[in-house]
């Protein structure tokens, strides 16, 4: 659940257009005035093509770039000359340094988006914590931090277990085949978001159906717009209801602060976008990875206590939120390079999480590994607020799935699983699975 992720924003903001340099930014610095190895390492473009037959591995070019130089010049789709960070230490330093801004309107997108050439990325909408800096970010963060403590998130474990069991029961009744995304990976975090926001029981079916349409590849643009509008309207209606009749949920808690109704609705929508798509894809893609690494699935099935380490390793190995961006607010020297004010730095989180300088045999999935220190939840002041809830959901859901269905396997060849490519959150659109009915 990347409520405060390191990327260009949530899945909604990831669809924002590429842009020209913002009018308030300095003009790009001529390439020959910047300290870098341009003579031997000319500017690169962001590698995006994953190796054939290896759906869990980053583009191979990232490893070569990381080995050559963990911070290198990068040419953006709009022509901007910025930087690409591929090393773990470098990526961590960028995320930790307040001299790098998270404001969308100061960034250049590393992803080419056809039909949006020349357009600027608009500022973050109200309540979107990912695309703002202090002091606005500090105000929101202080109000929310106490709502996402480890203790409070773990208190939700019993409810996660109930929801997980309900959906495994339904899979068993309707089996022995299922699309794991639709039957399990999506509804579990969707219902937990309902718990978090205090969505009334009567509205949860509508809420989760509209949320599902937002990420359904079969949905038309009009259907997605209608679903987004419907979710927004539902959250807007929740705010005054929580003010009038508060219940035991996060949104009710926040009505006691100085947040306006607009801010509360914005934060509610942000929590939905940030917490649903990410966790759903981690459960689905994590299952896909385990099914194609049967020895790892067997280890988890044999020892459910391995769940904590397994989740951290899957977060590192898969890195579904694969790319982040920051913009230098002033000149910054990093790794012997001078990053000028106004230049964007793209952080390849997937390359950082596979850095052999930080993780031994990083391209190997090993659930017994202590994968602490991965950057999948970001780092610094924008580190994911909802990471503990995401961990709880995965620690419950994955062992329960593999324990309930010990013969779980893919229902199609691995190469036929439809992957979510070209999006800020990597994963699968569908995961057809089957098992032996008893």
C-alpha cells in the first residue's frame, strides 16, 4: 500500500502527461557545463523492456548502467537532460535529501506517453501527499502518521484474516479454477480500504465494484471515468456523514482535525488509489512468482512463520512500484556529479533493489533472505505511510492461499499470463489458477 510512495505518484497520477520545463524552473544547463562522463557515457533513455521470458526481472540494461555508474545522464522523452539513479545507495540518498522536490509540476516524466507531447504535469490534487513538499506535506503527514502505527495496523489482522478466509471459501466453492486477481488479490485490499475509511456495509459492494473497474483492462475509458467519478462522489458523501456520526475508522478520526471537507475527501481518494492497486498487484504478482518458483512456495507452505521474511523478499524482488522521480530544487553534488537546480532525477527502484552491493545474489528469489533495507516503500519523509497495513495484508493472504490450496498452480503457461506493462505499478491483469478439488 504505497500511501506515500517514491514514484511520480499513484496510478492516477502516473497517467499524467509528459511536460515542458516548468516556467519557474531554470533553463536546462548546457550539457558541456555539467560535471559528468558524457564523453564515455552519453545520455541514456530509461530502459523499460523486460527480458523475454523473465516477467519478474527488471530491464537488463539497468544492471549494466548500475555497474558502469550508479548516477548517469538521462535524456527524457520531452528532451529534458536529467539523471538516472540505479544504485541502492544513490537512490536512497536522493529520497532522503530534502533538496529534491516531490512536486509533480517541477518534474519531467521519464515515460513517453503518446499524444501528450509538450504538455506539463499538473500540480498534485488536494489530498495527494505524494506530489507535495513541506510545509504542506508536513501538515498532512503529522495528522496521518498516528493513524498508521504498527500497533494499529496489526490490530486489523483479525479482520484481514476474516476477509481472506471468506474469499478463499468462495474460491473453493466456485473452483477448481479462478482468476486470482478478481477472486482474491483485488477484493481483499479493497475491503480493507473500506474498513480503513469506514465505508458503510451497504455501500461496500458498489465501492469495490467501482474500484475494480478503475484497474480492469477490459474497462473502456468512459467506464473508468464513470467509476472514478462514482468513487469520488461516494467518498465526498462519506465526509459529512462521518462528521455528523463518527465511527471507529480513519476518516472519522480525521474529522476532528483542521482538515477541510475537500481535504478529507481528497485524502480518502488518495488512500484508495494508493492502497488498493499496489497491494492487489503485490498479492497477485507475488503468487505468480511463487507458482513459478515451487521450491519457494513449498518453503512458505511448510513454515507459515516464514511469512514476514517472505513478504519483504517479494517486495524487494518484484518491486512493483519500479520507478520514482524527484526534481532538484538547488544544485546538489551526488556521487561526484553536479545535479543542477531544475533537473529531474529518475530513480530506478527496481535496479536499486537488485543492487549486488546491497543484496547478495539479488536476482535470486530467496524467502529466507533478510531483505530489510529494500526501497519498495521508498525512503525519507515520503516513505509509505501505509506500509504496515500492506505488510499485514500480504502476511495473512499469501500463506493462507498456499495452505488452503496445496496443489495451486497456473491454469495457463506462464508466458500467457497478461502482464501490466507501461504503467507505474507493475503486475498482472489476470492470473488464471487451478487446483485439485478434494
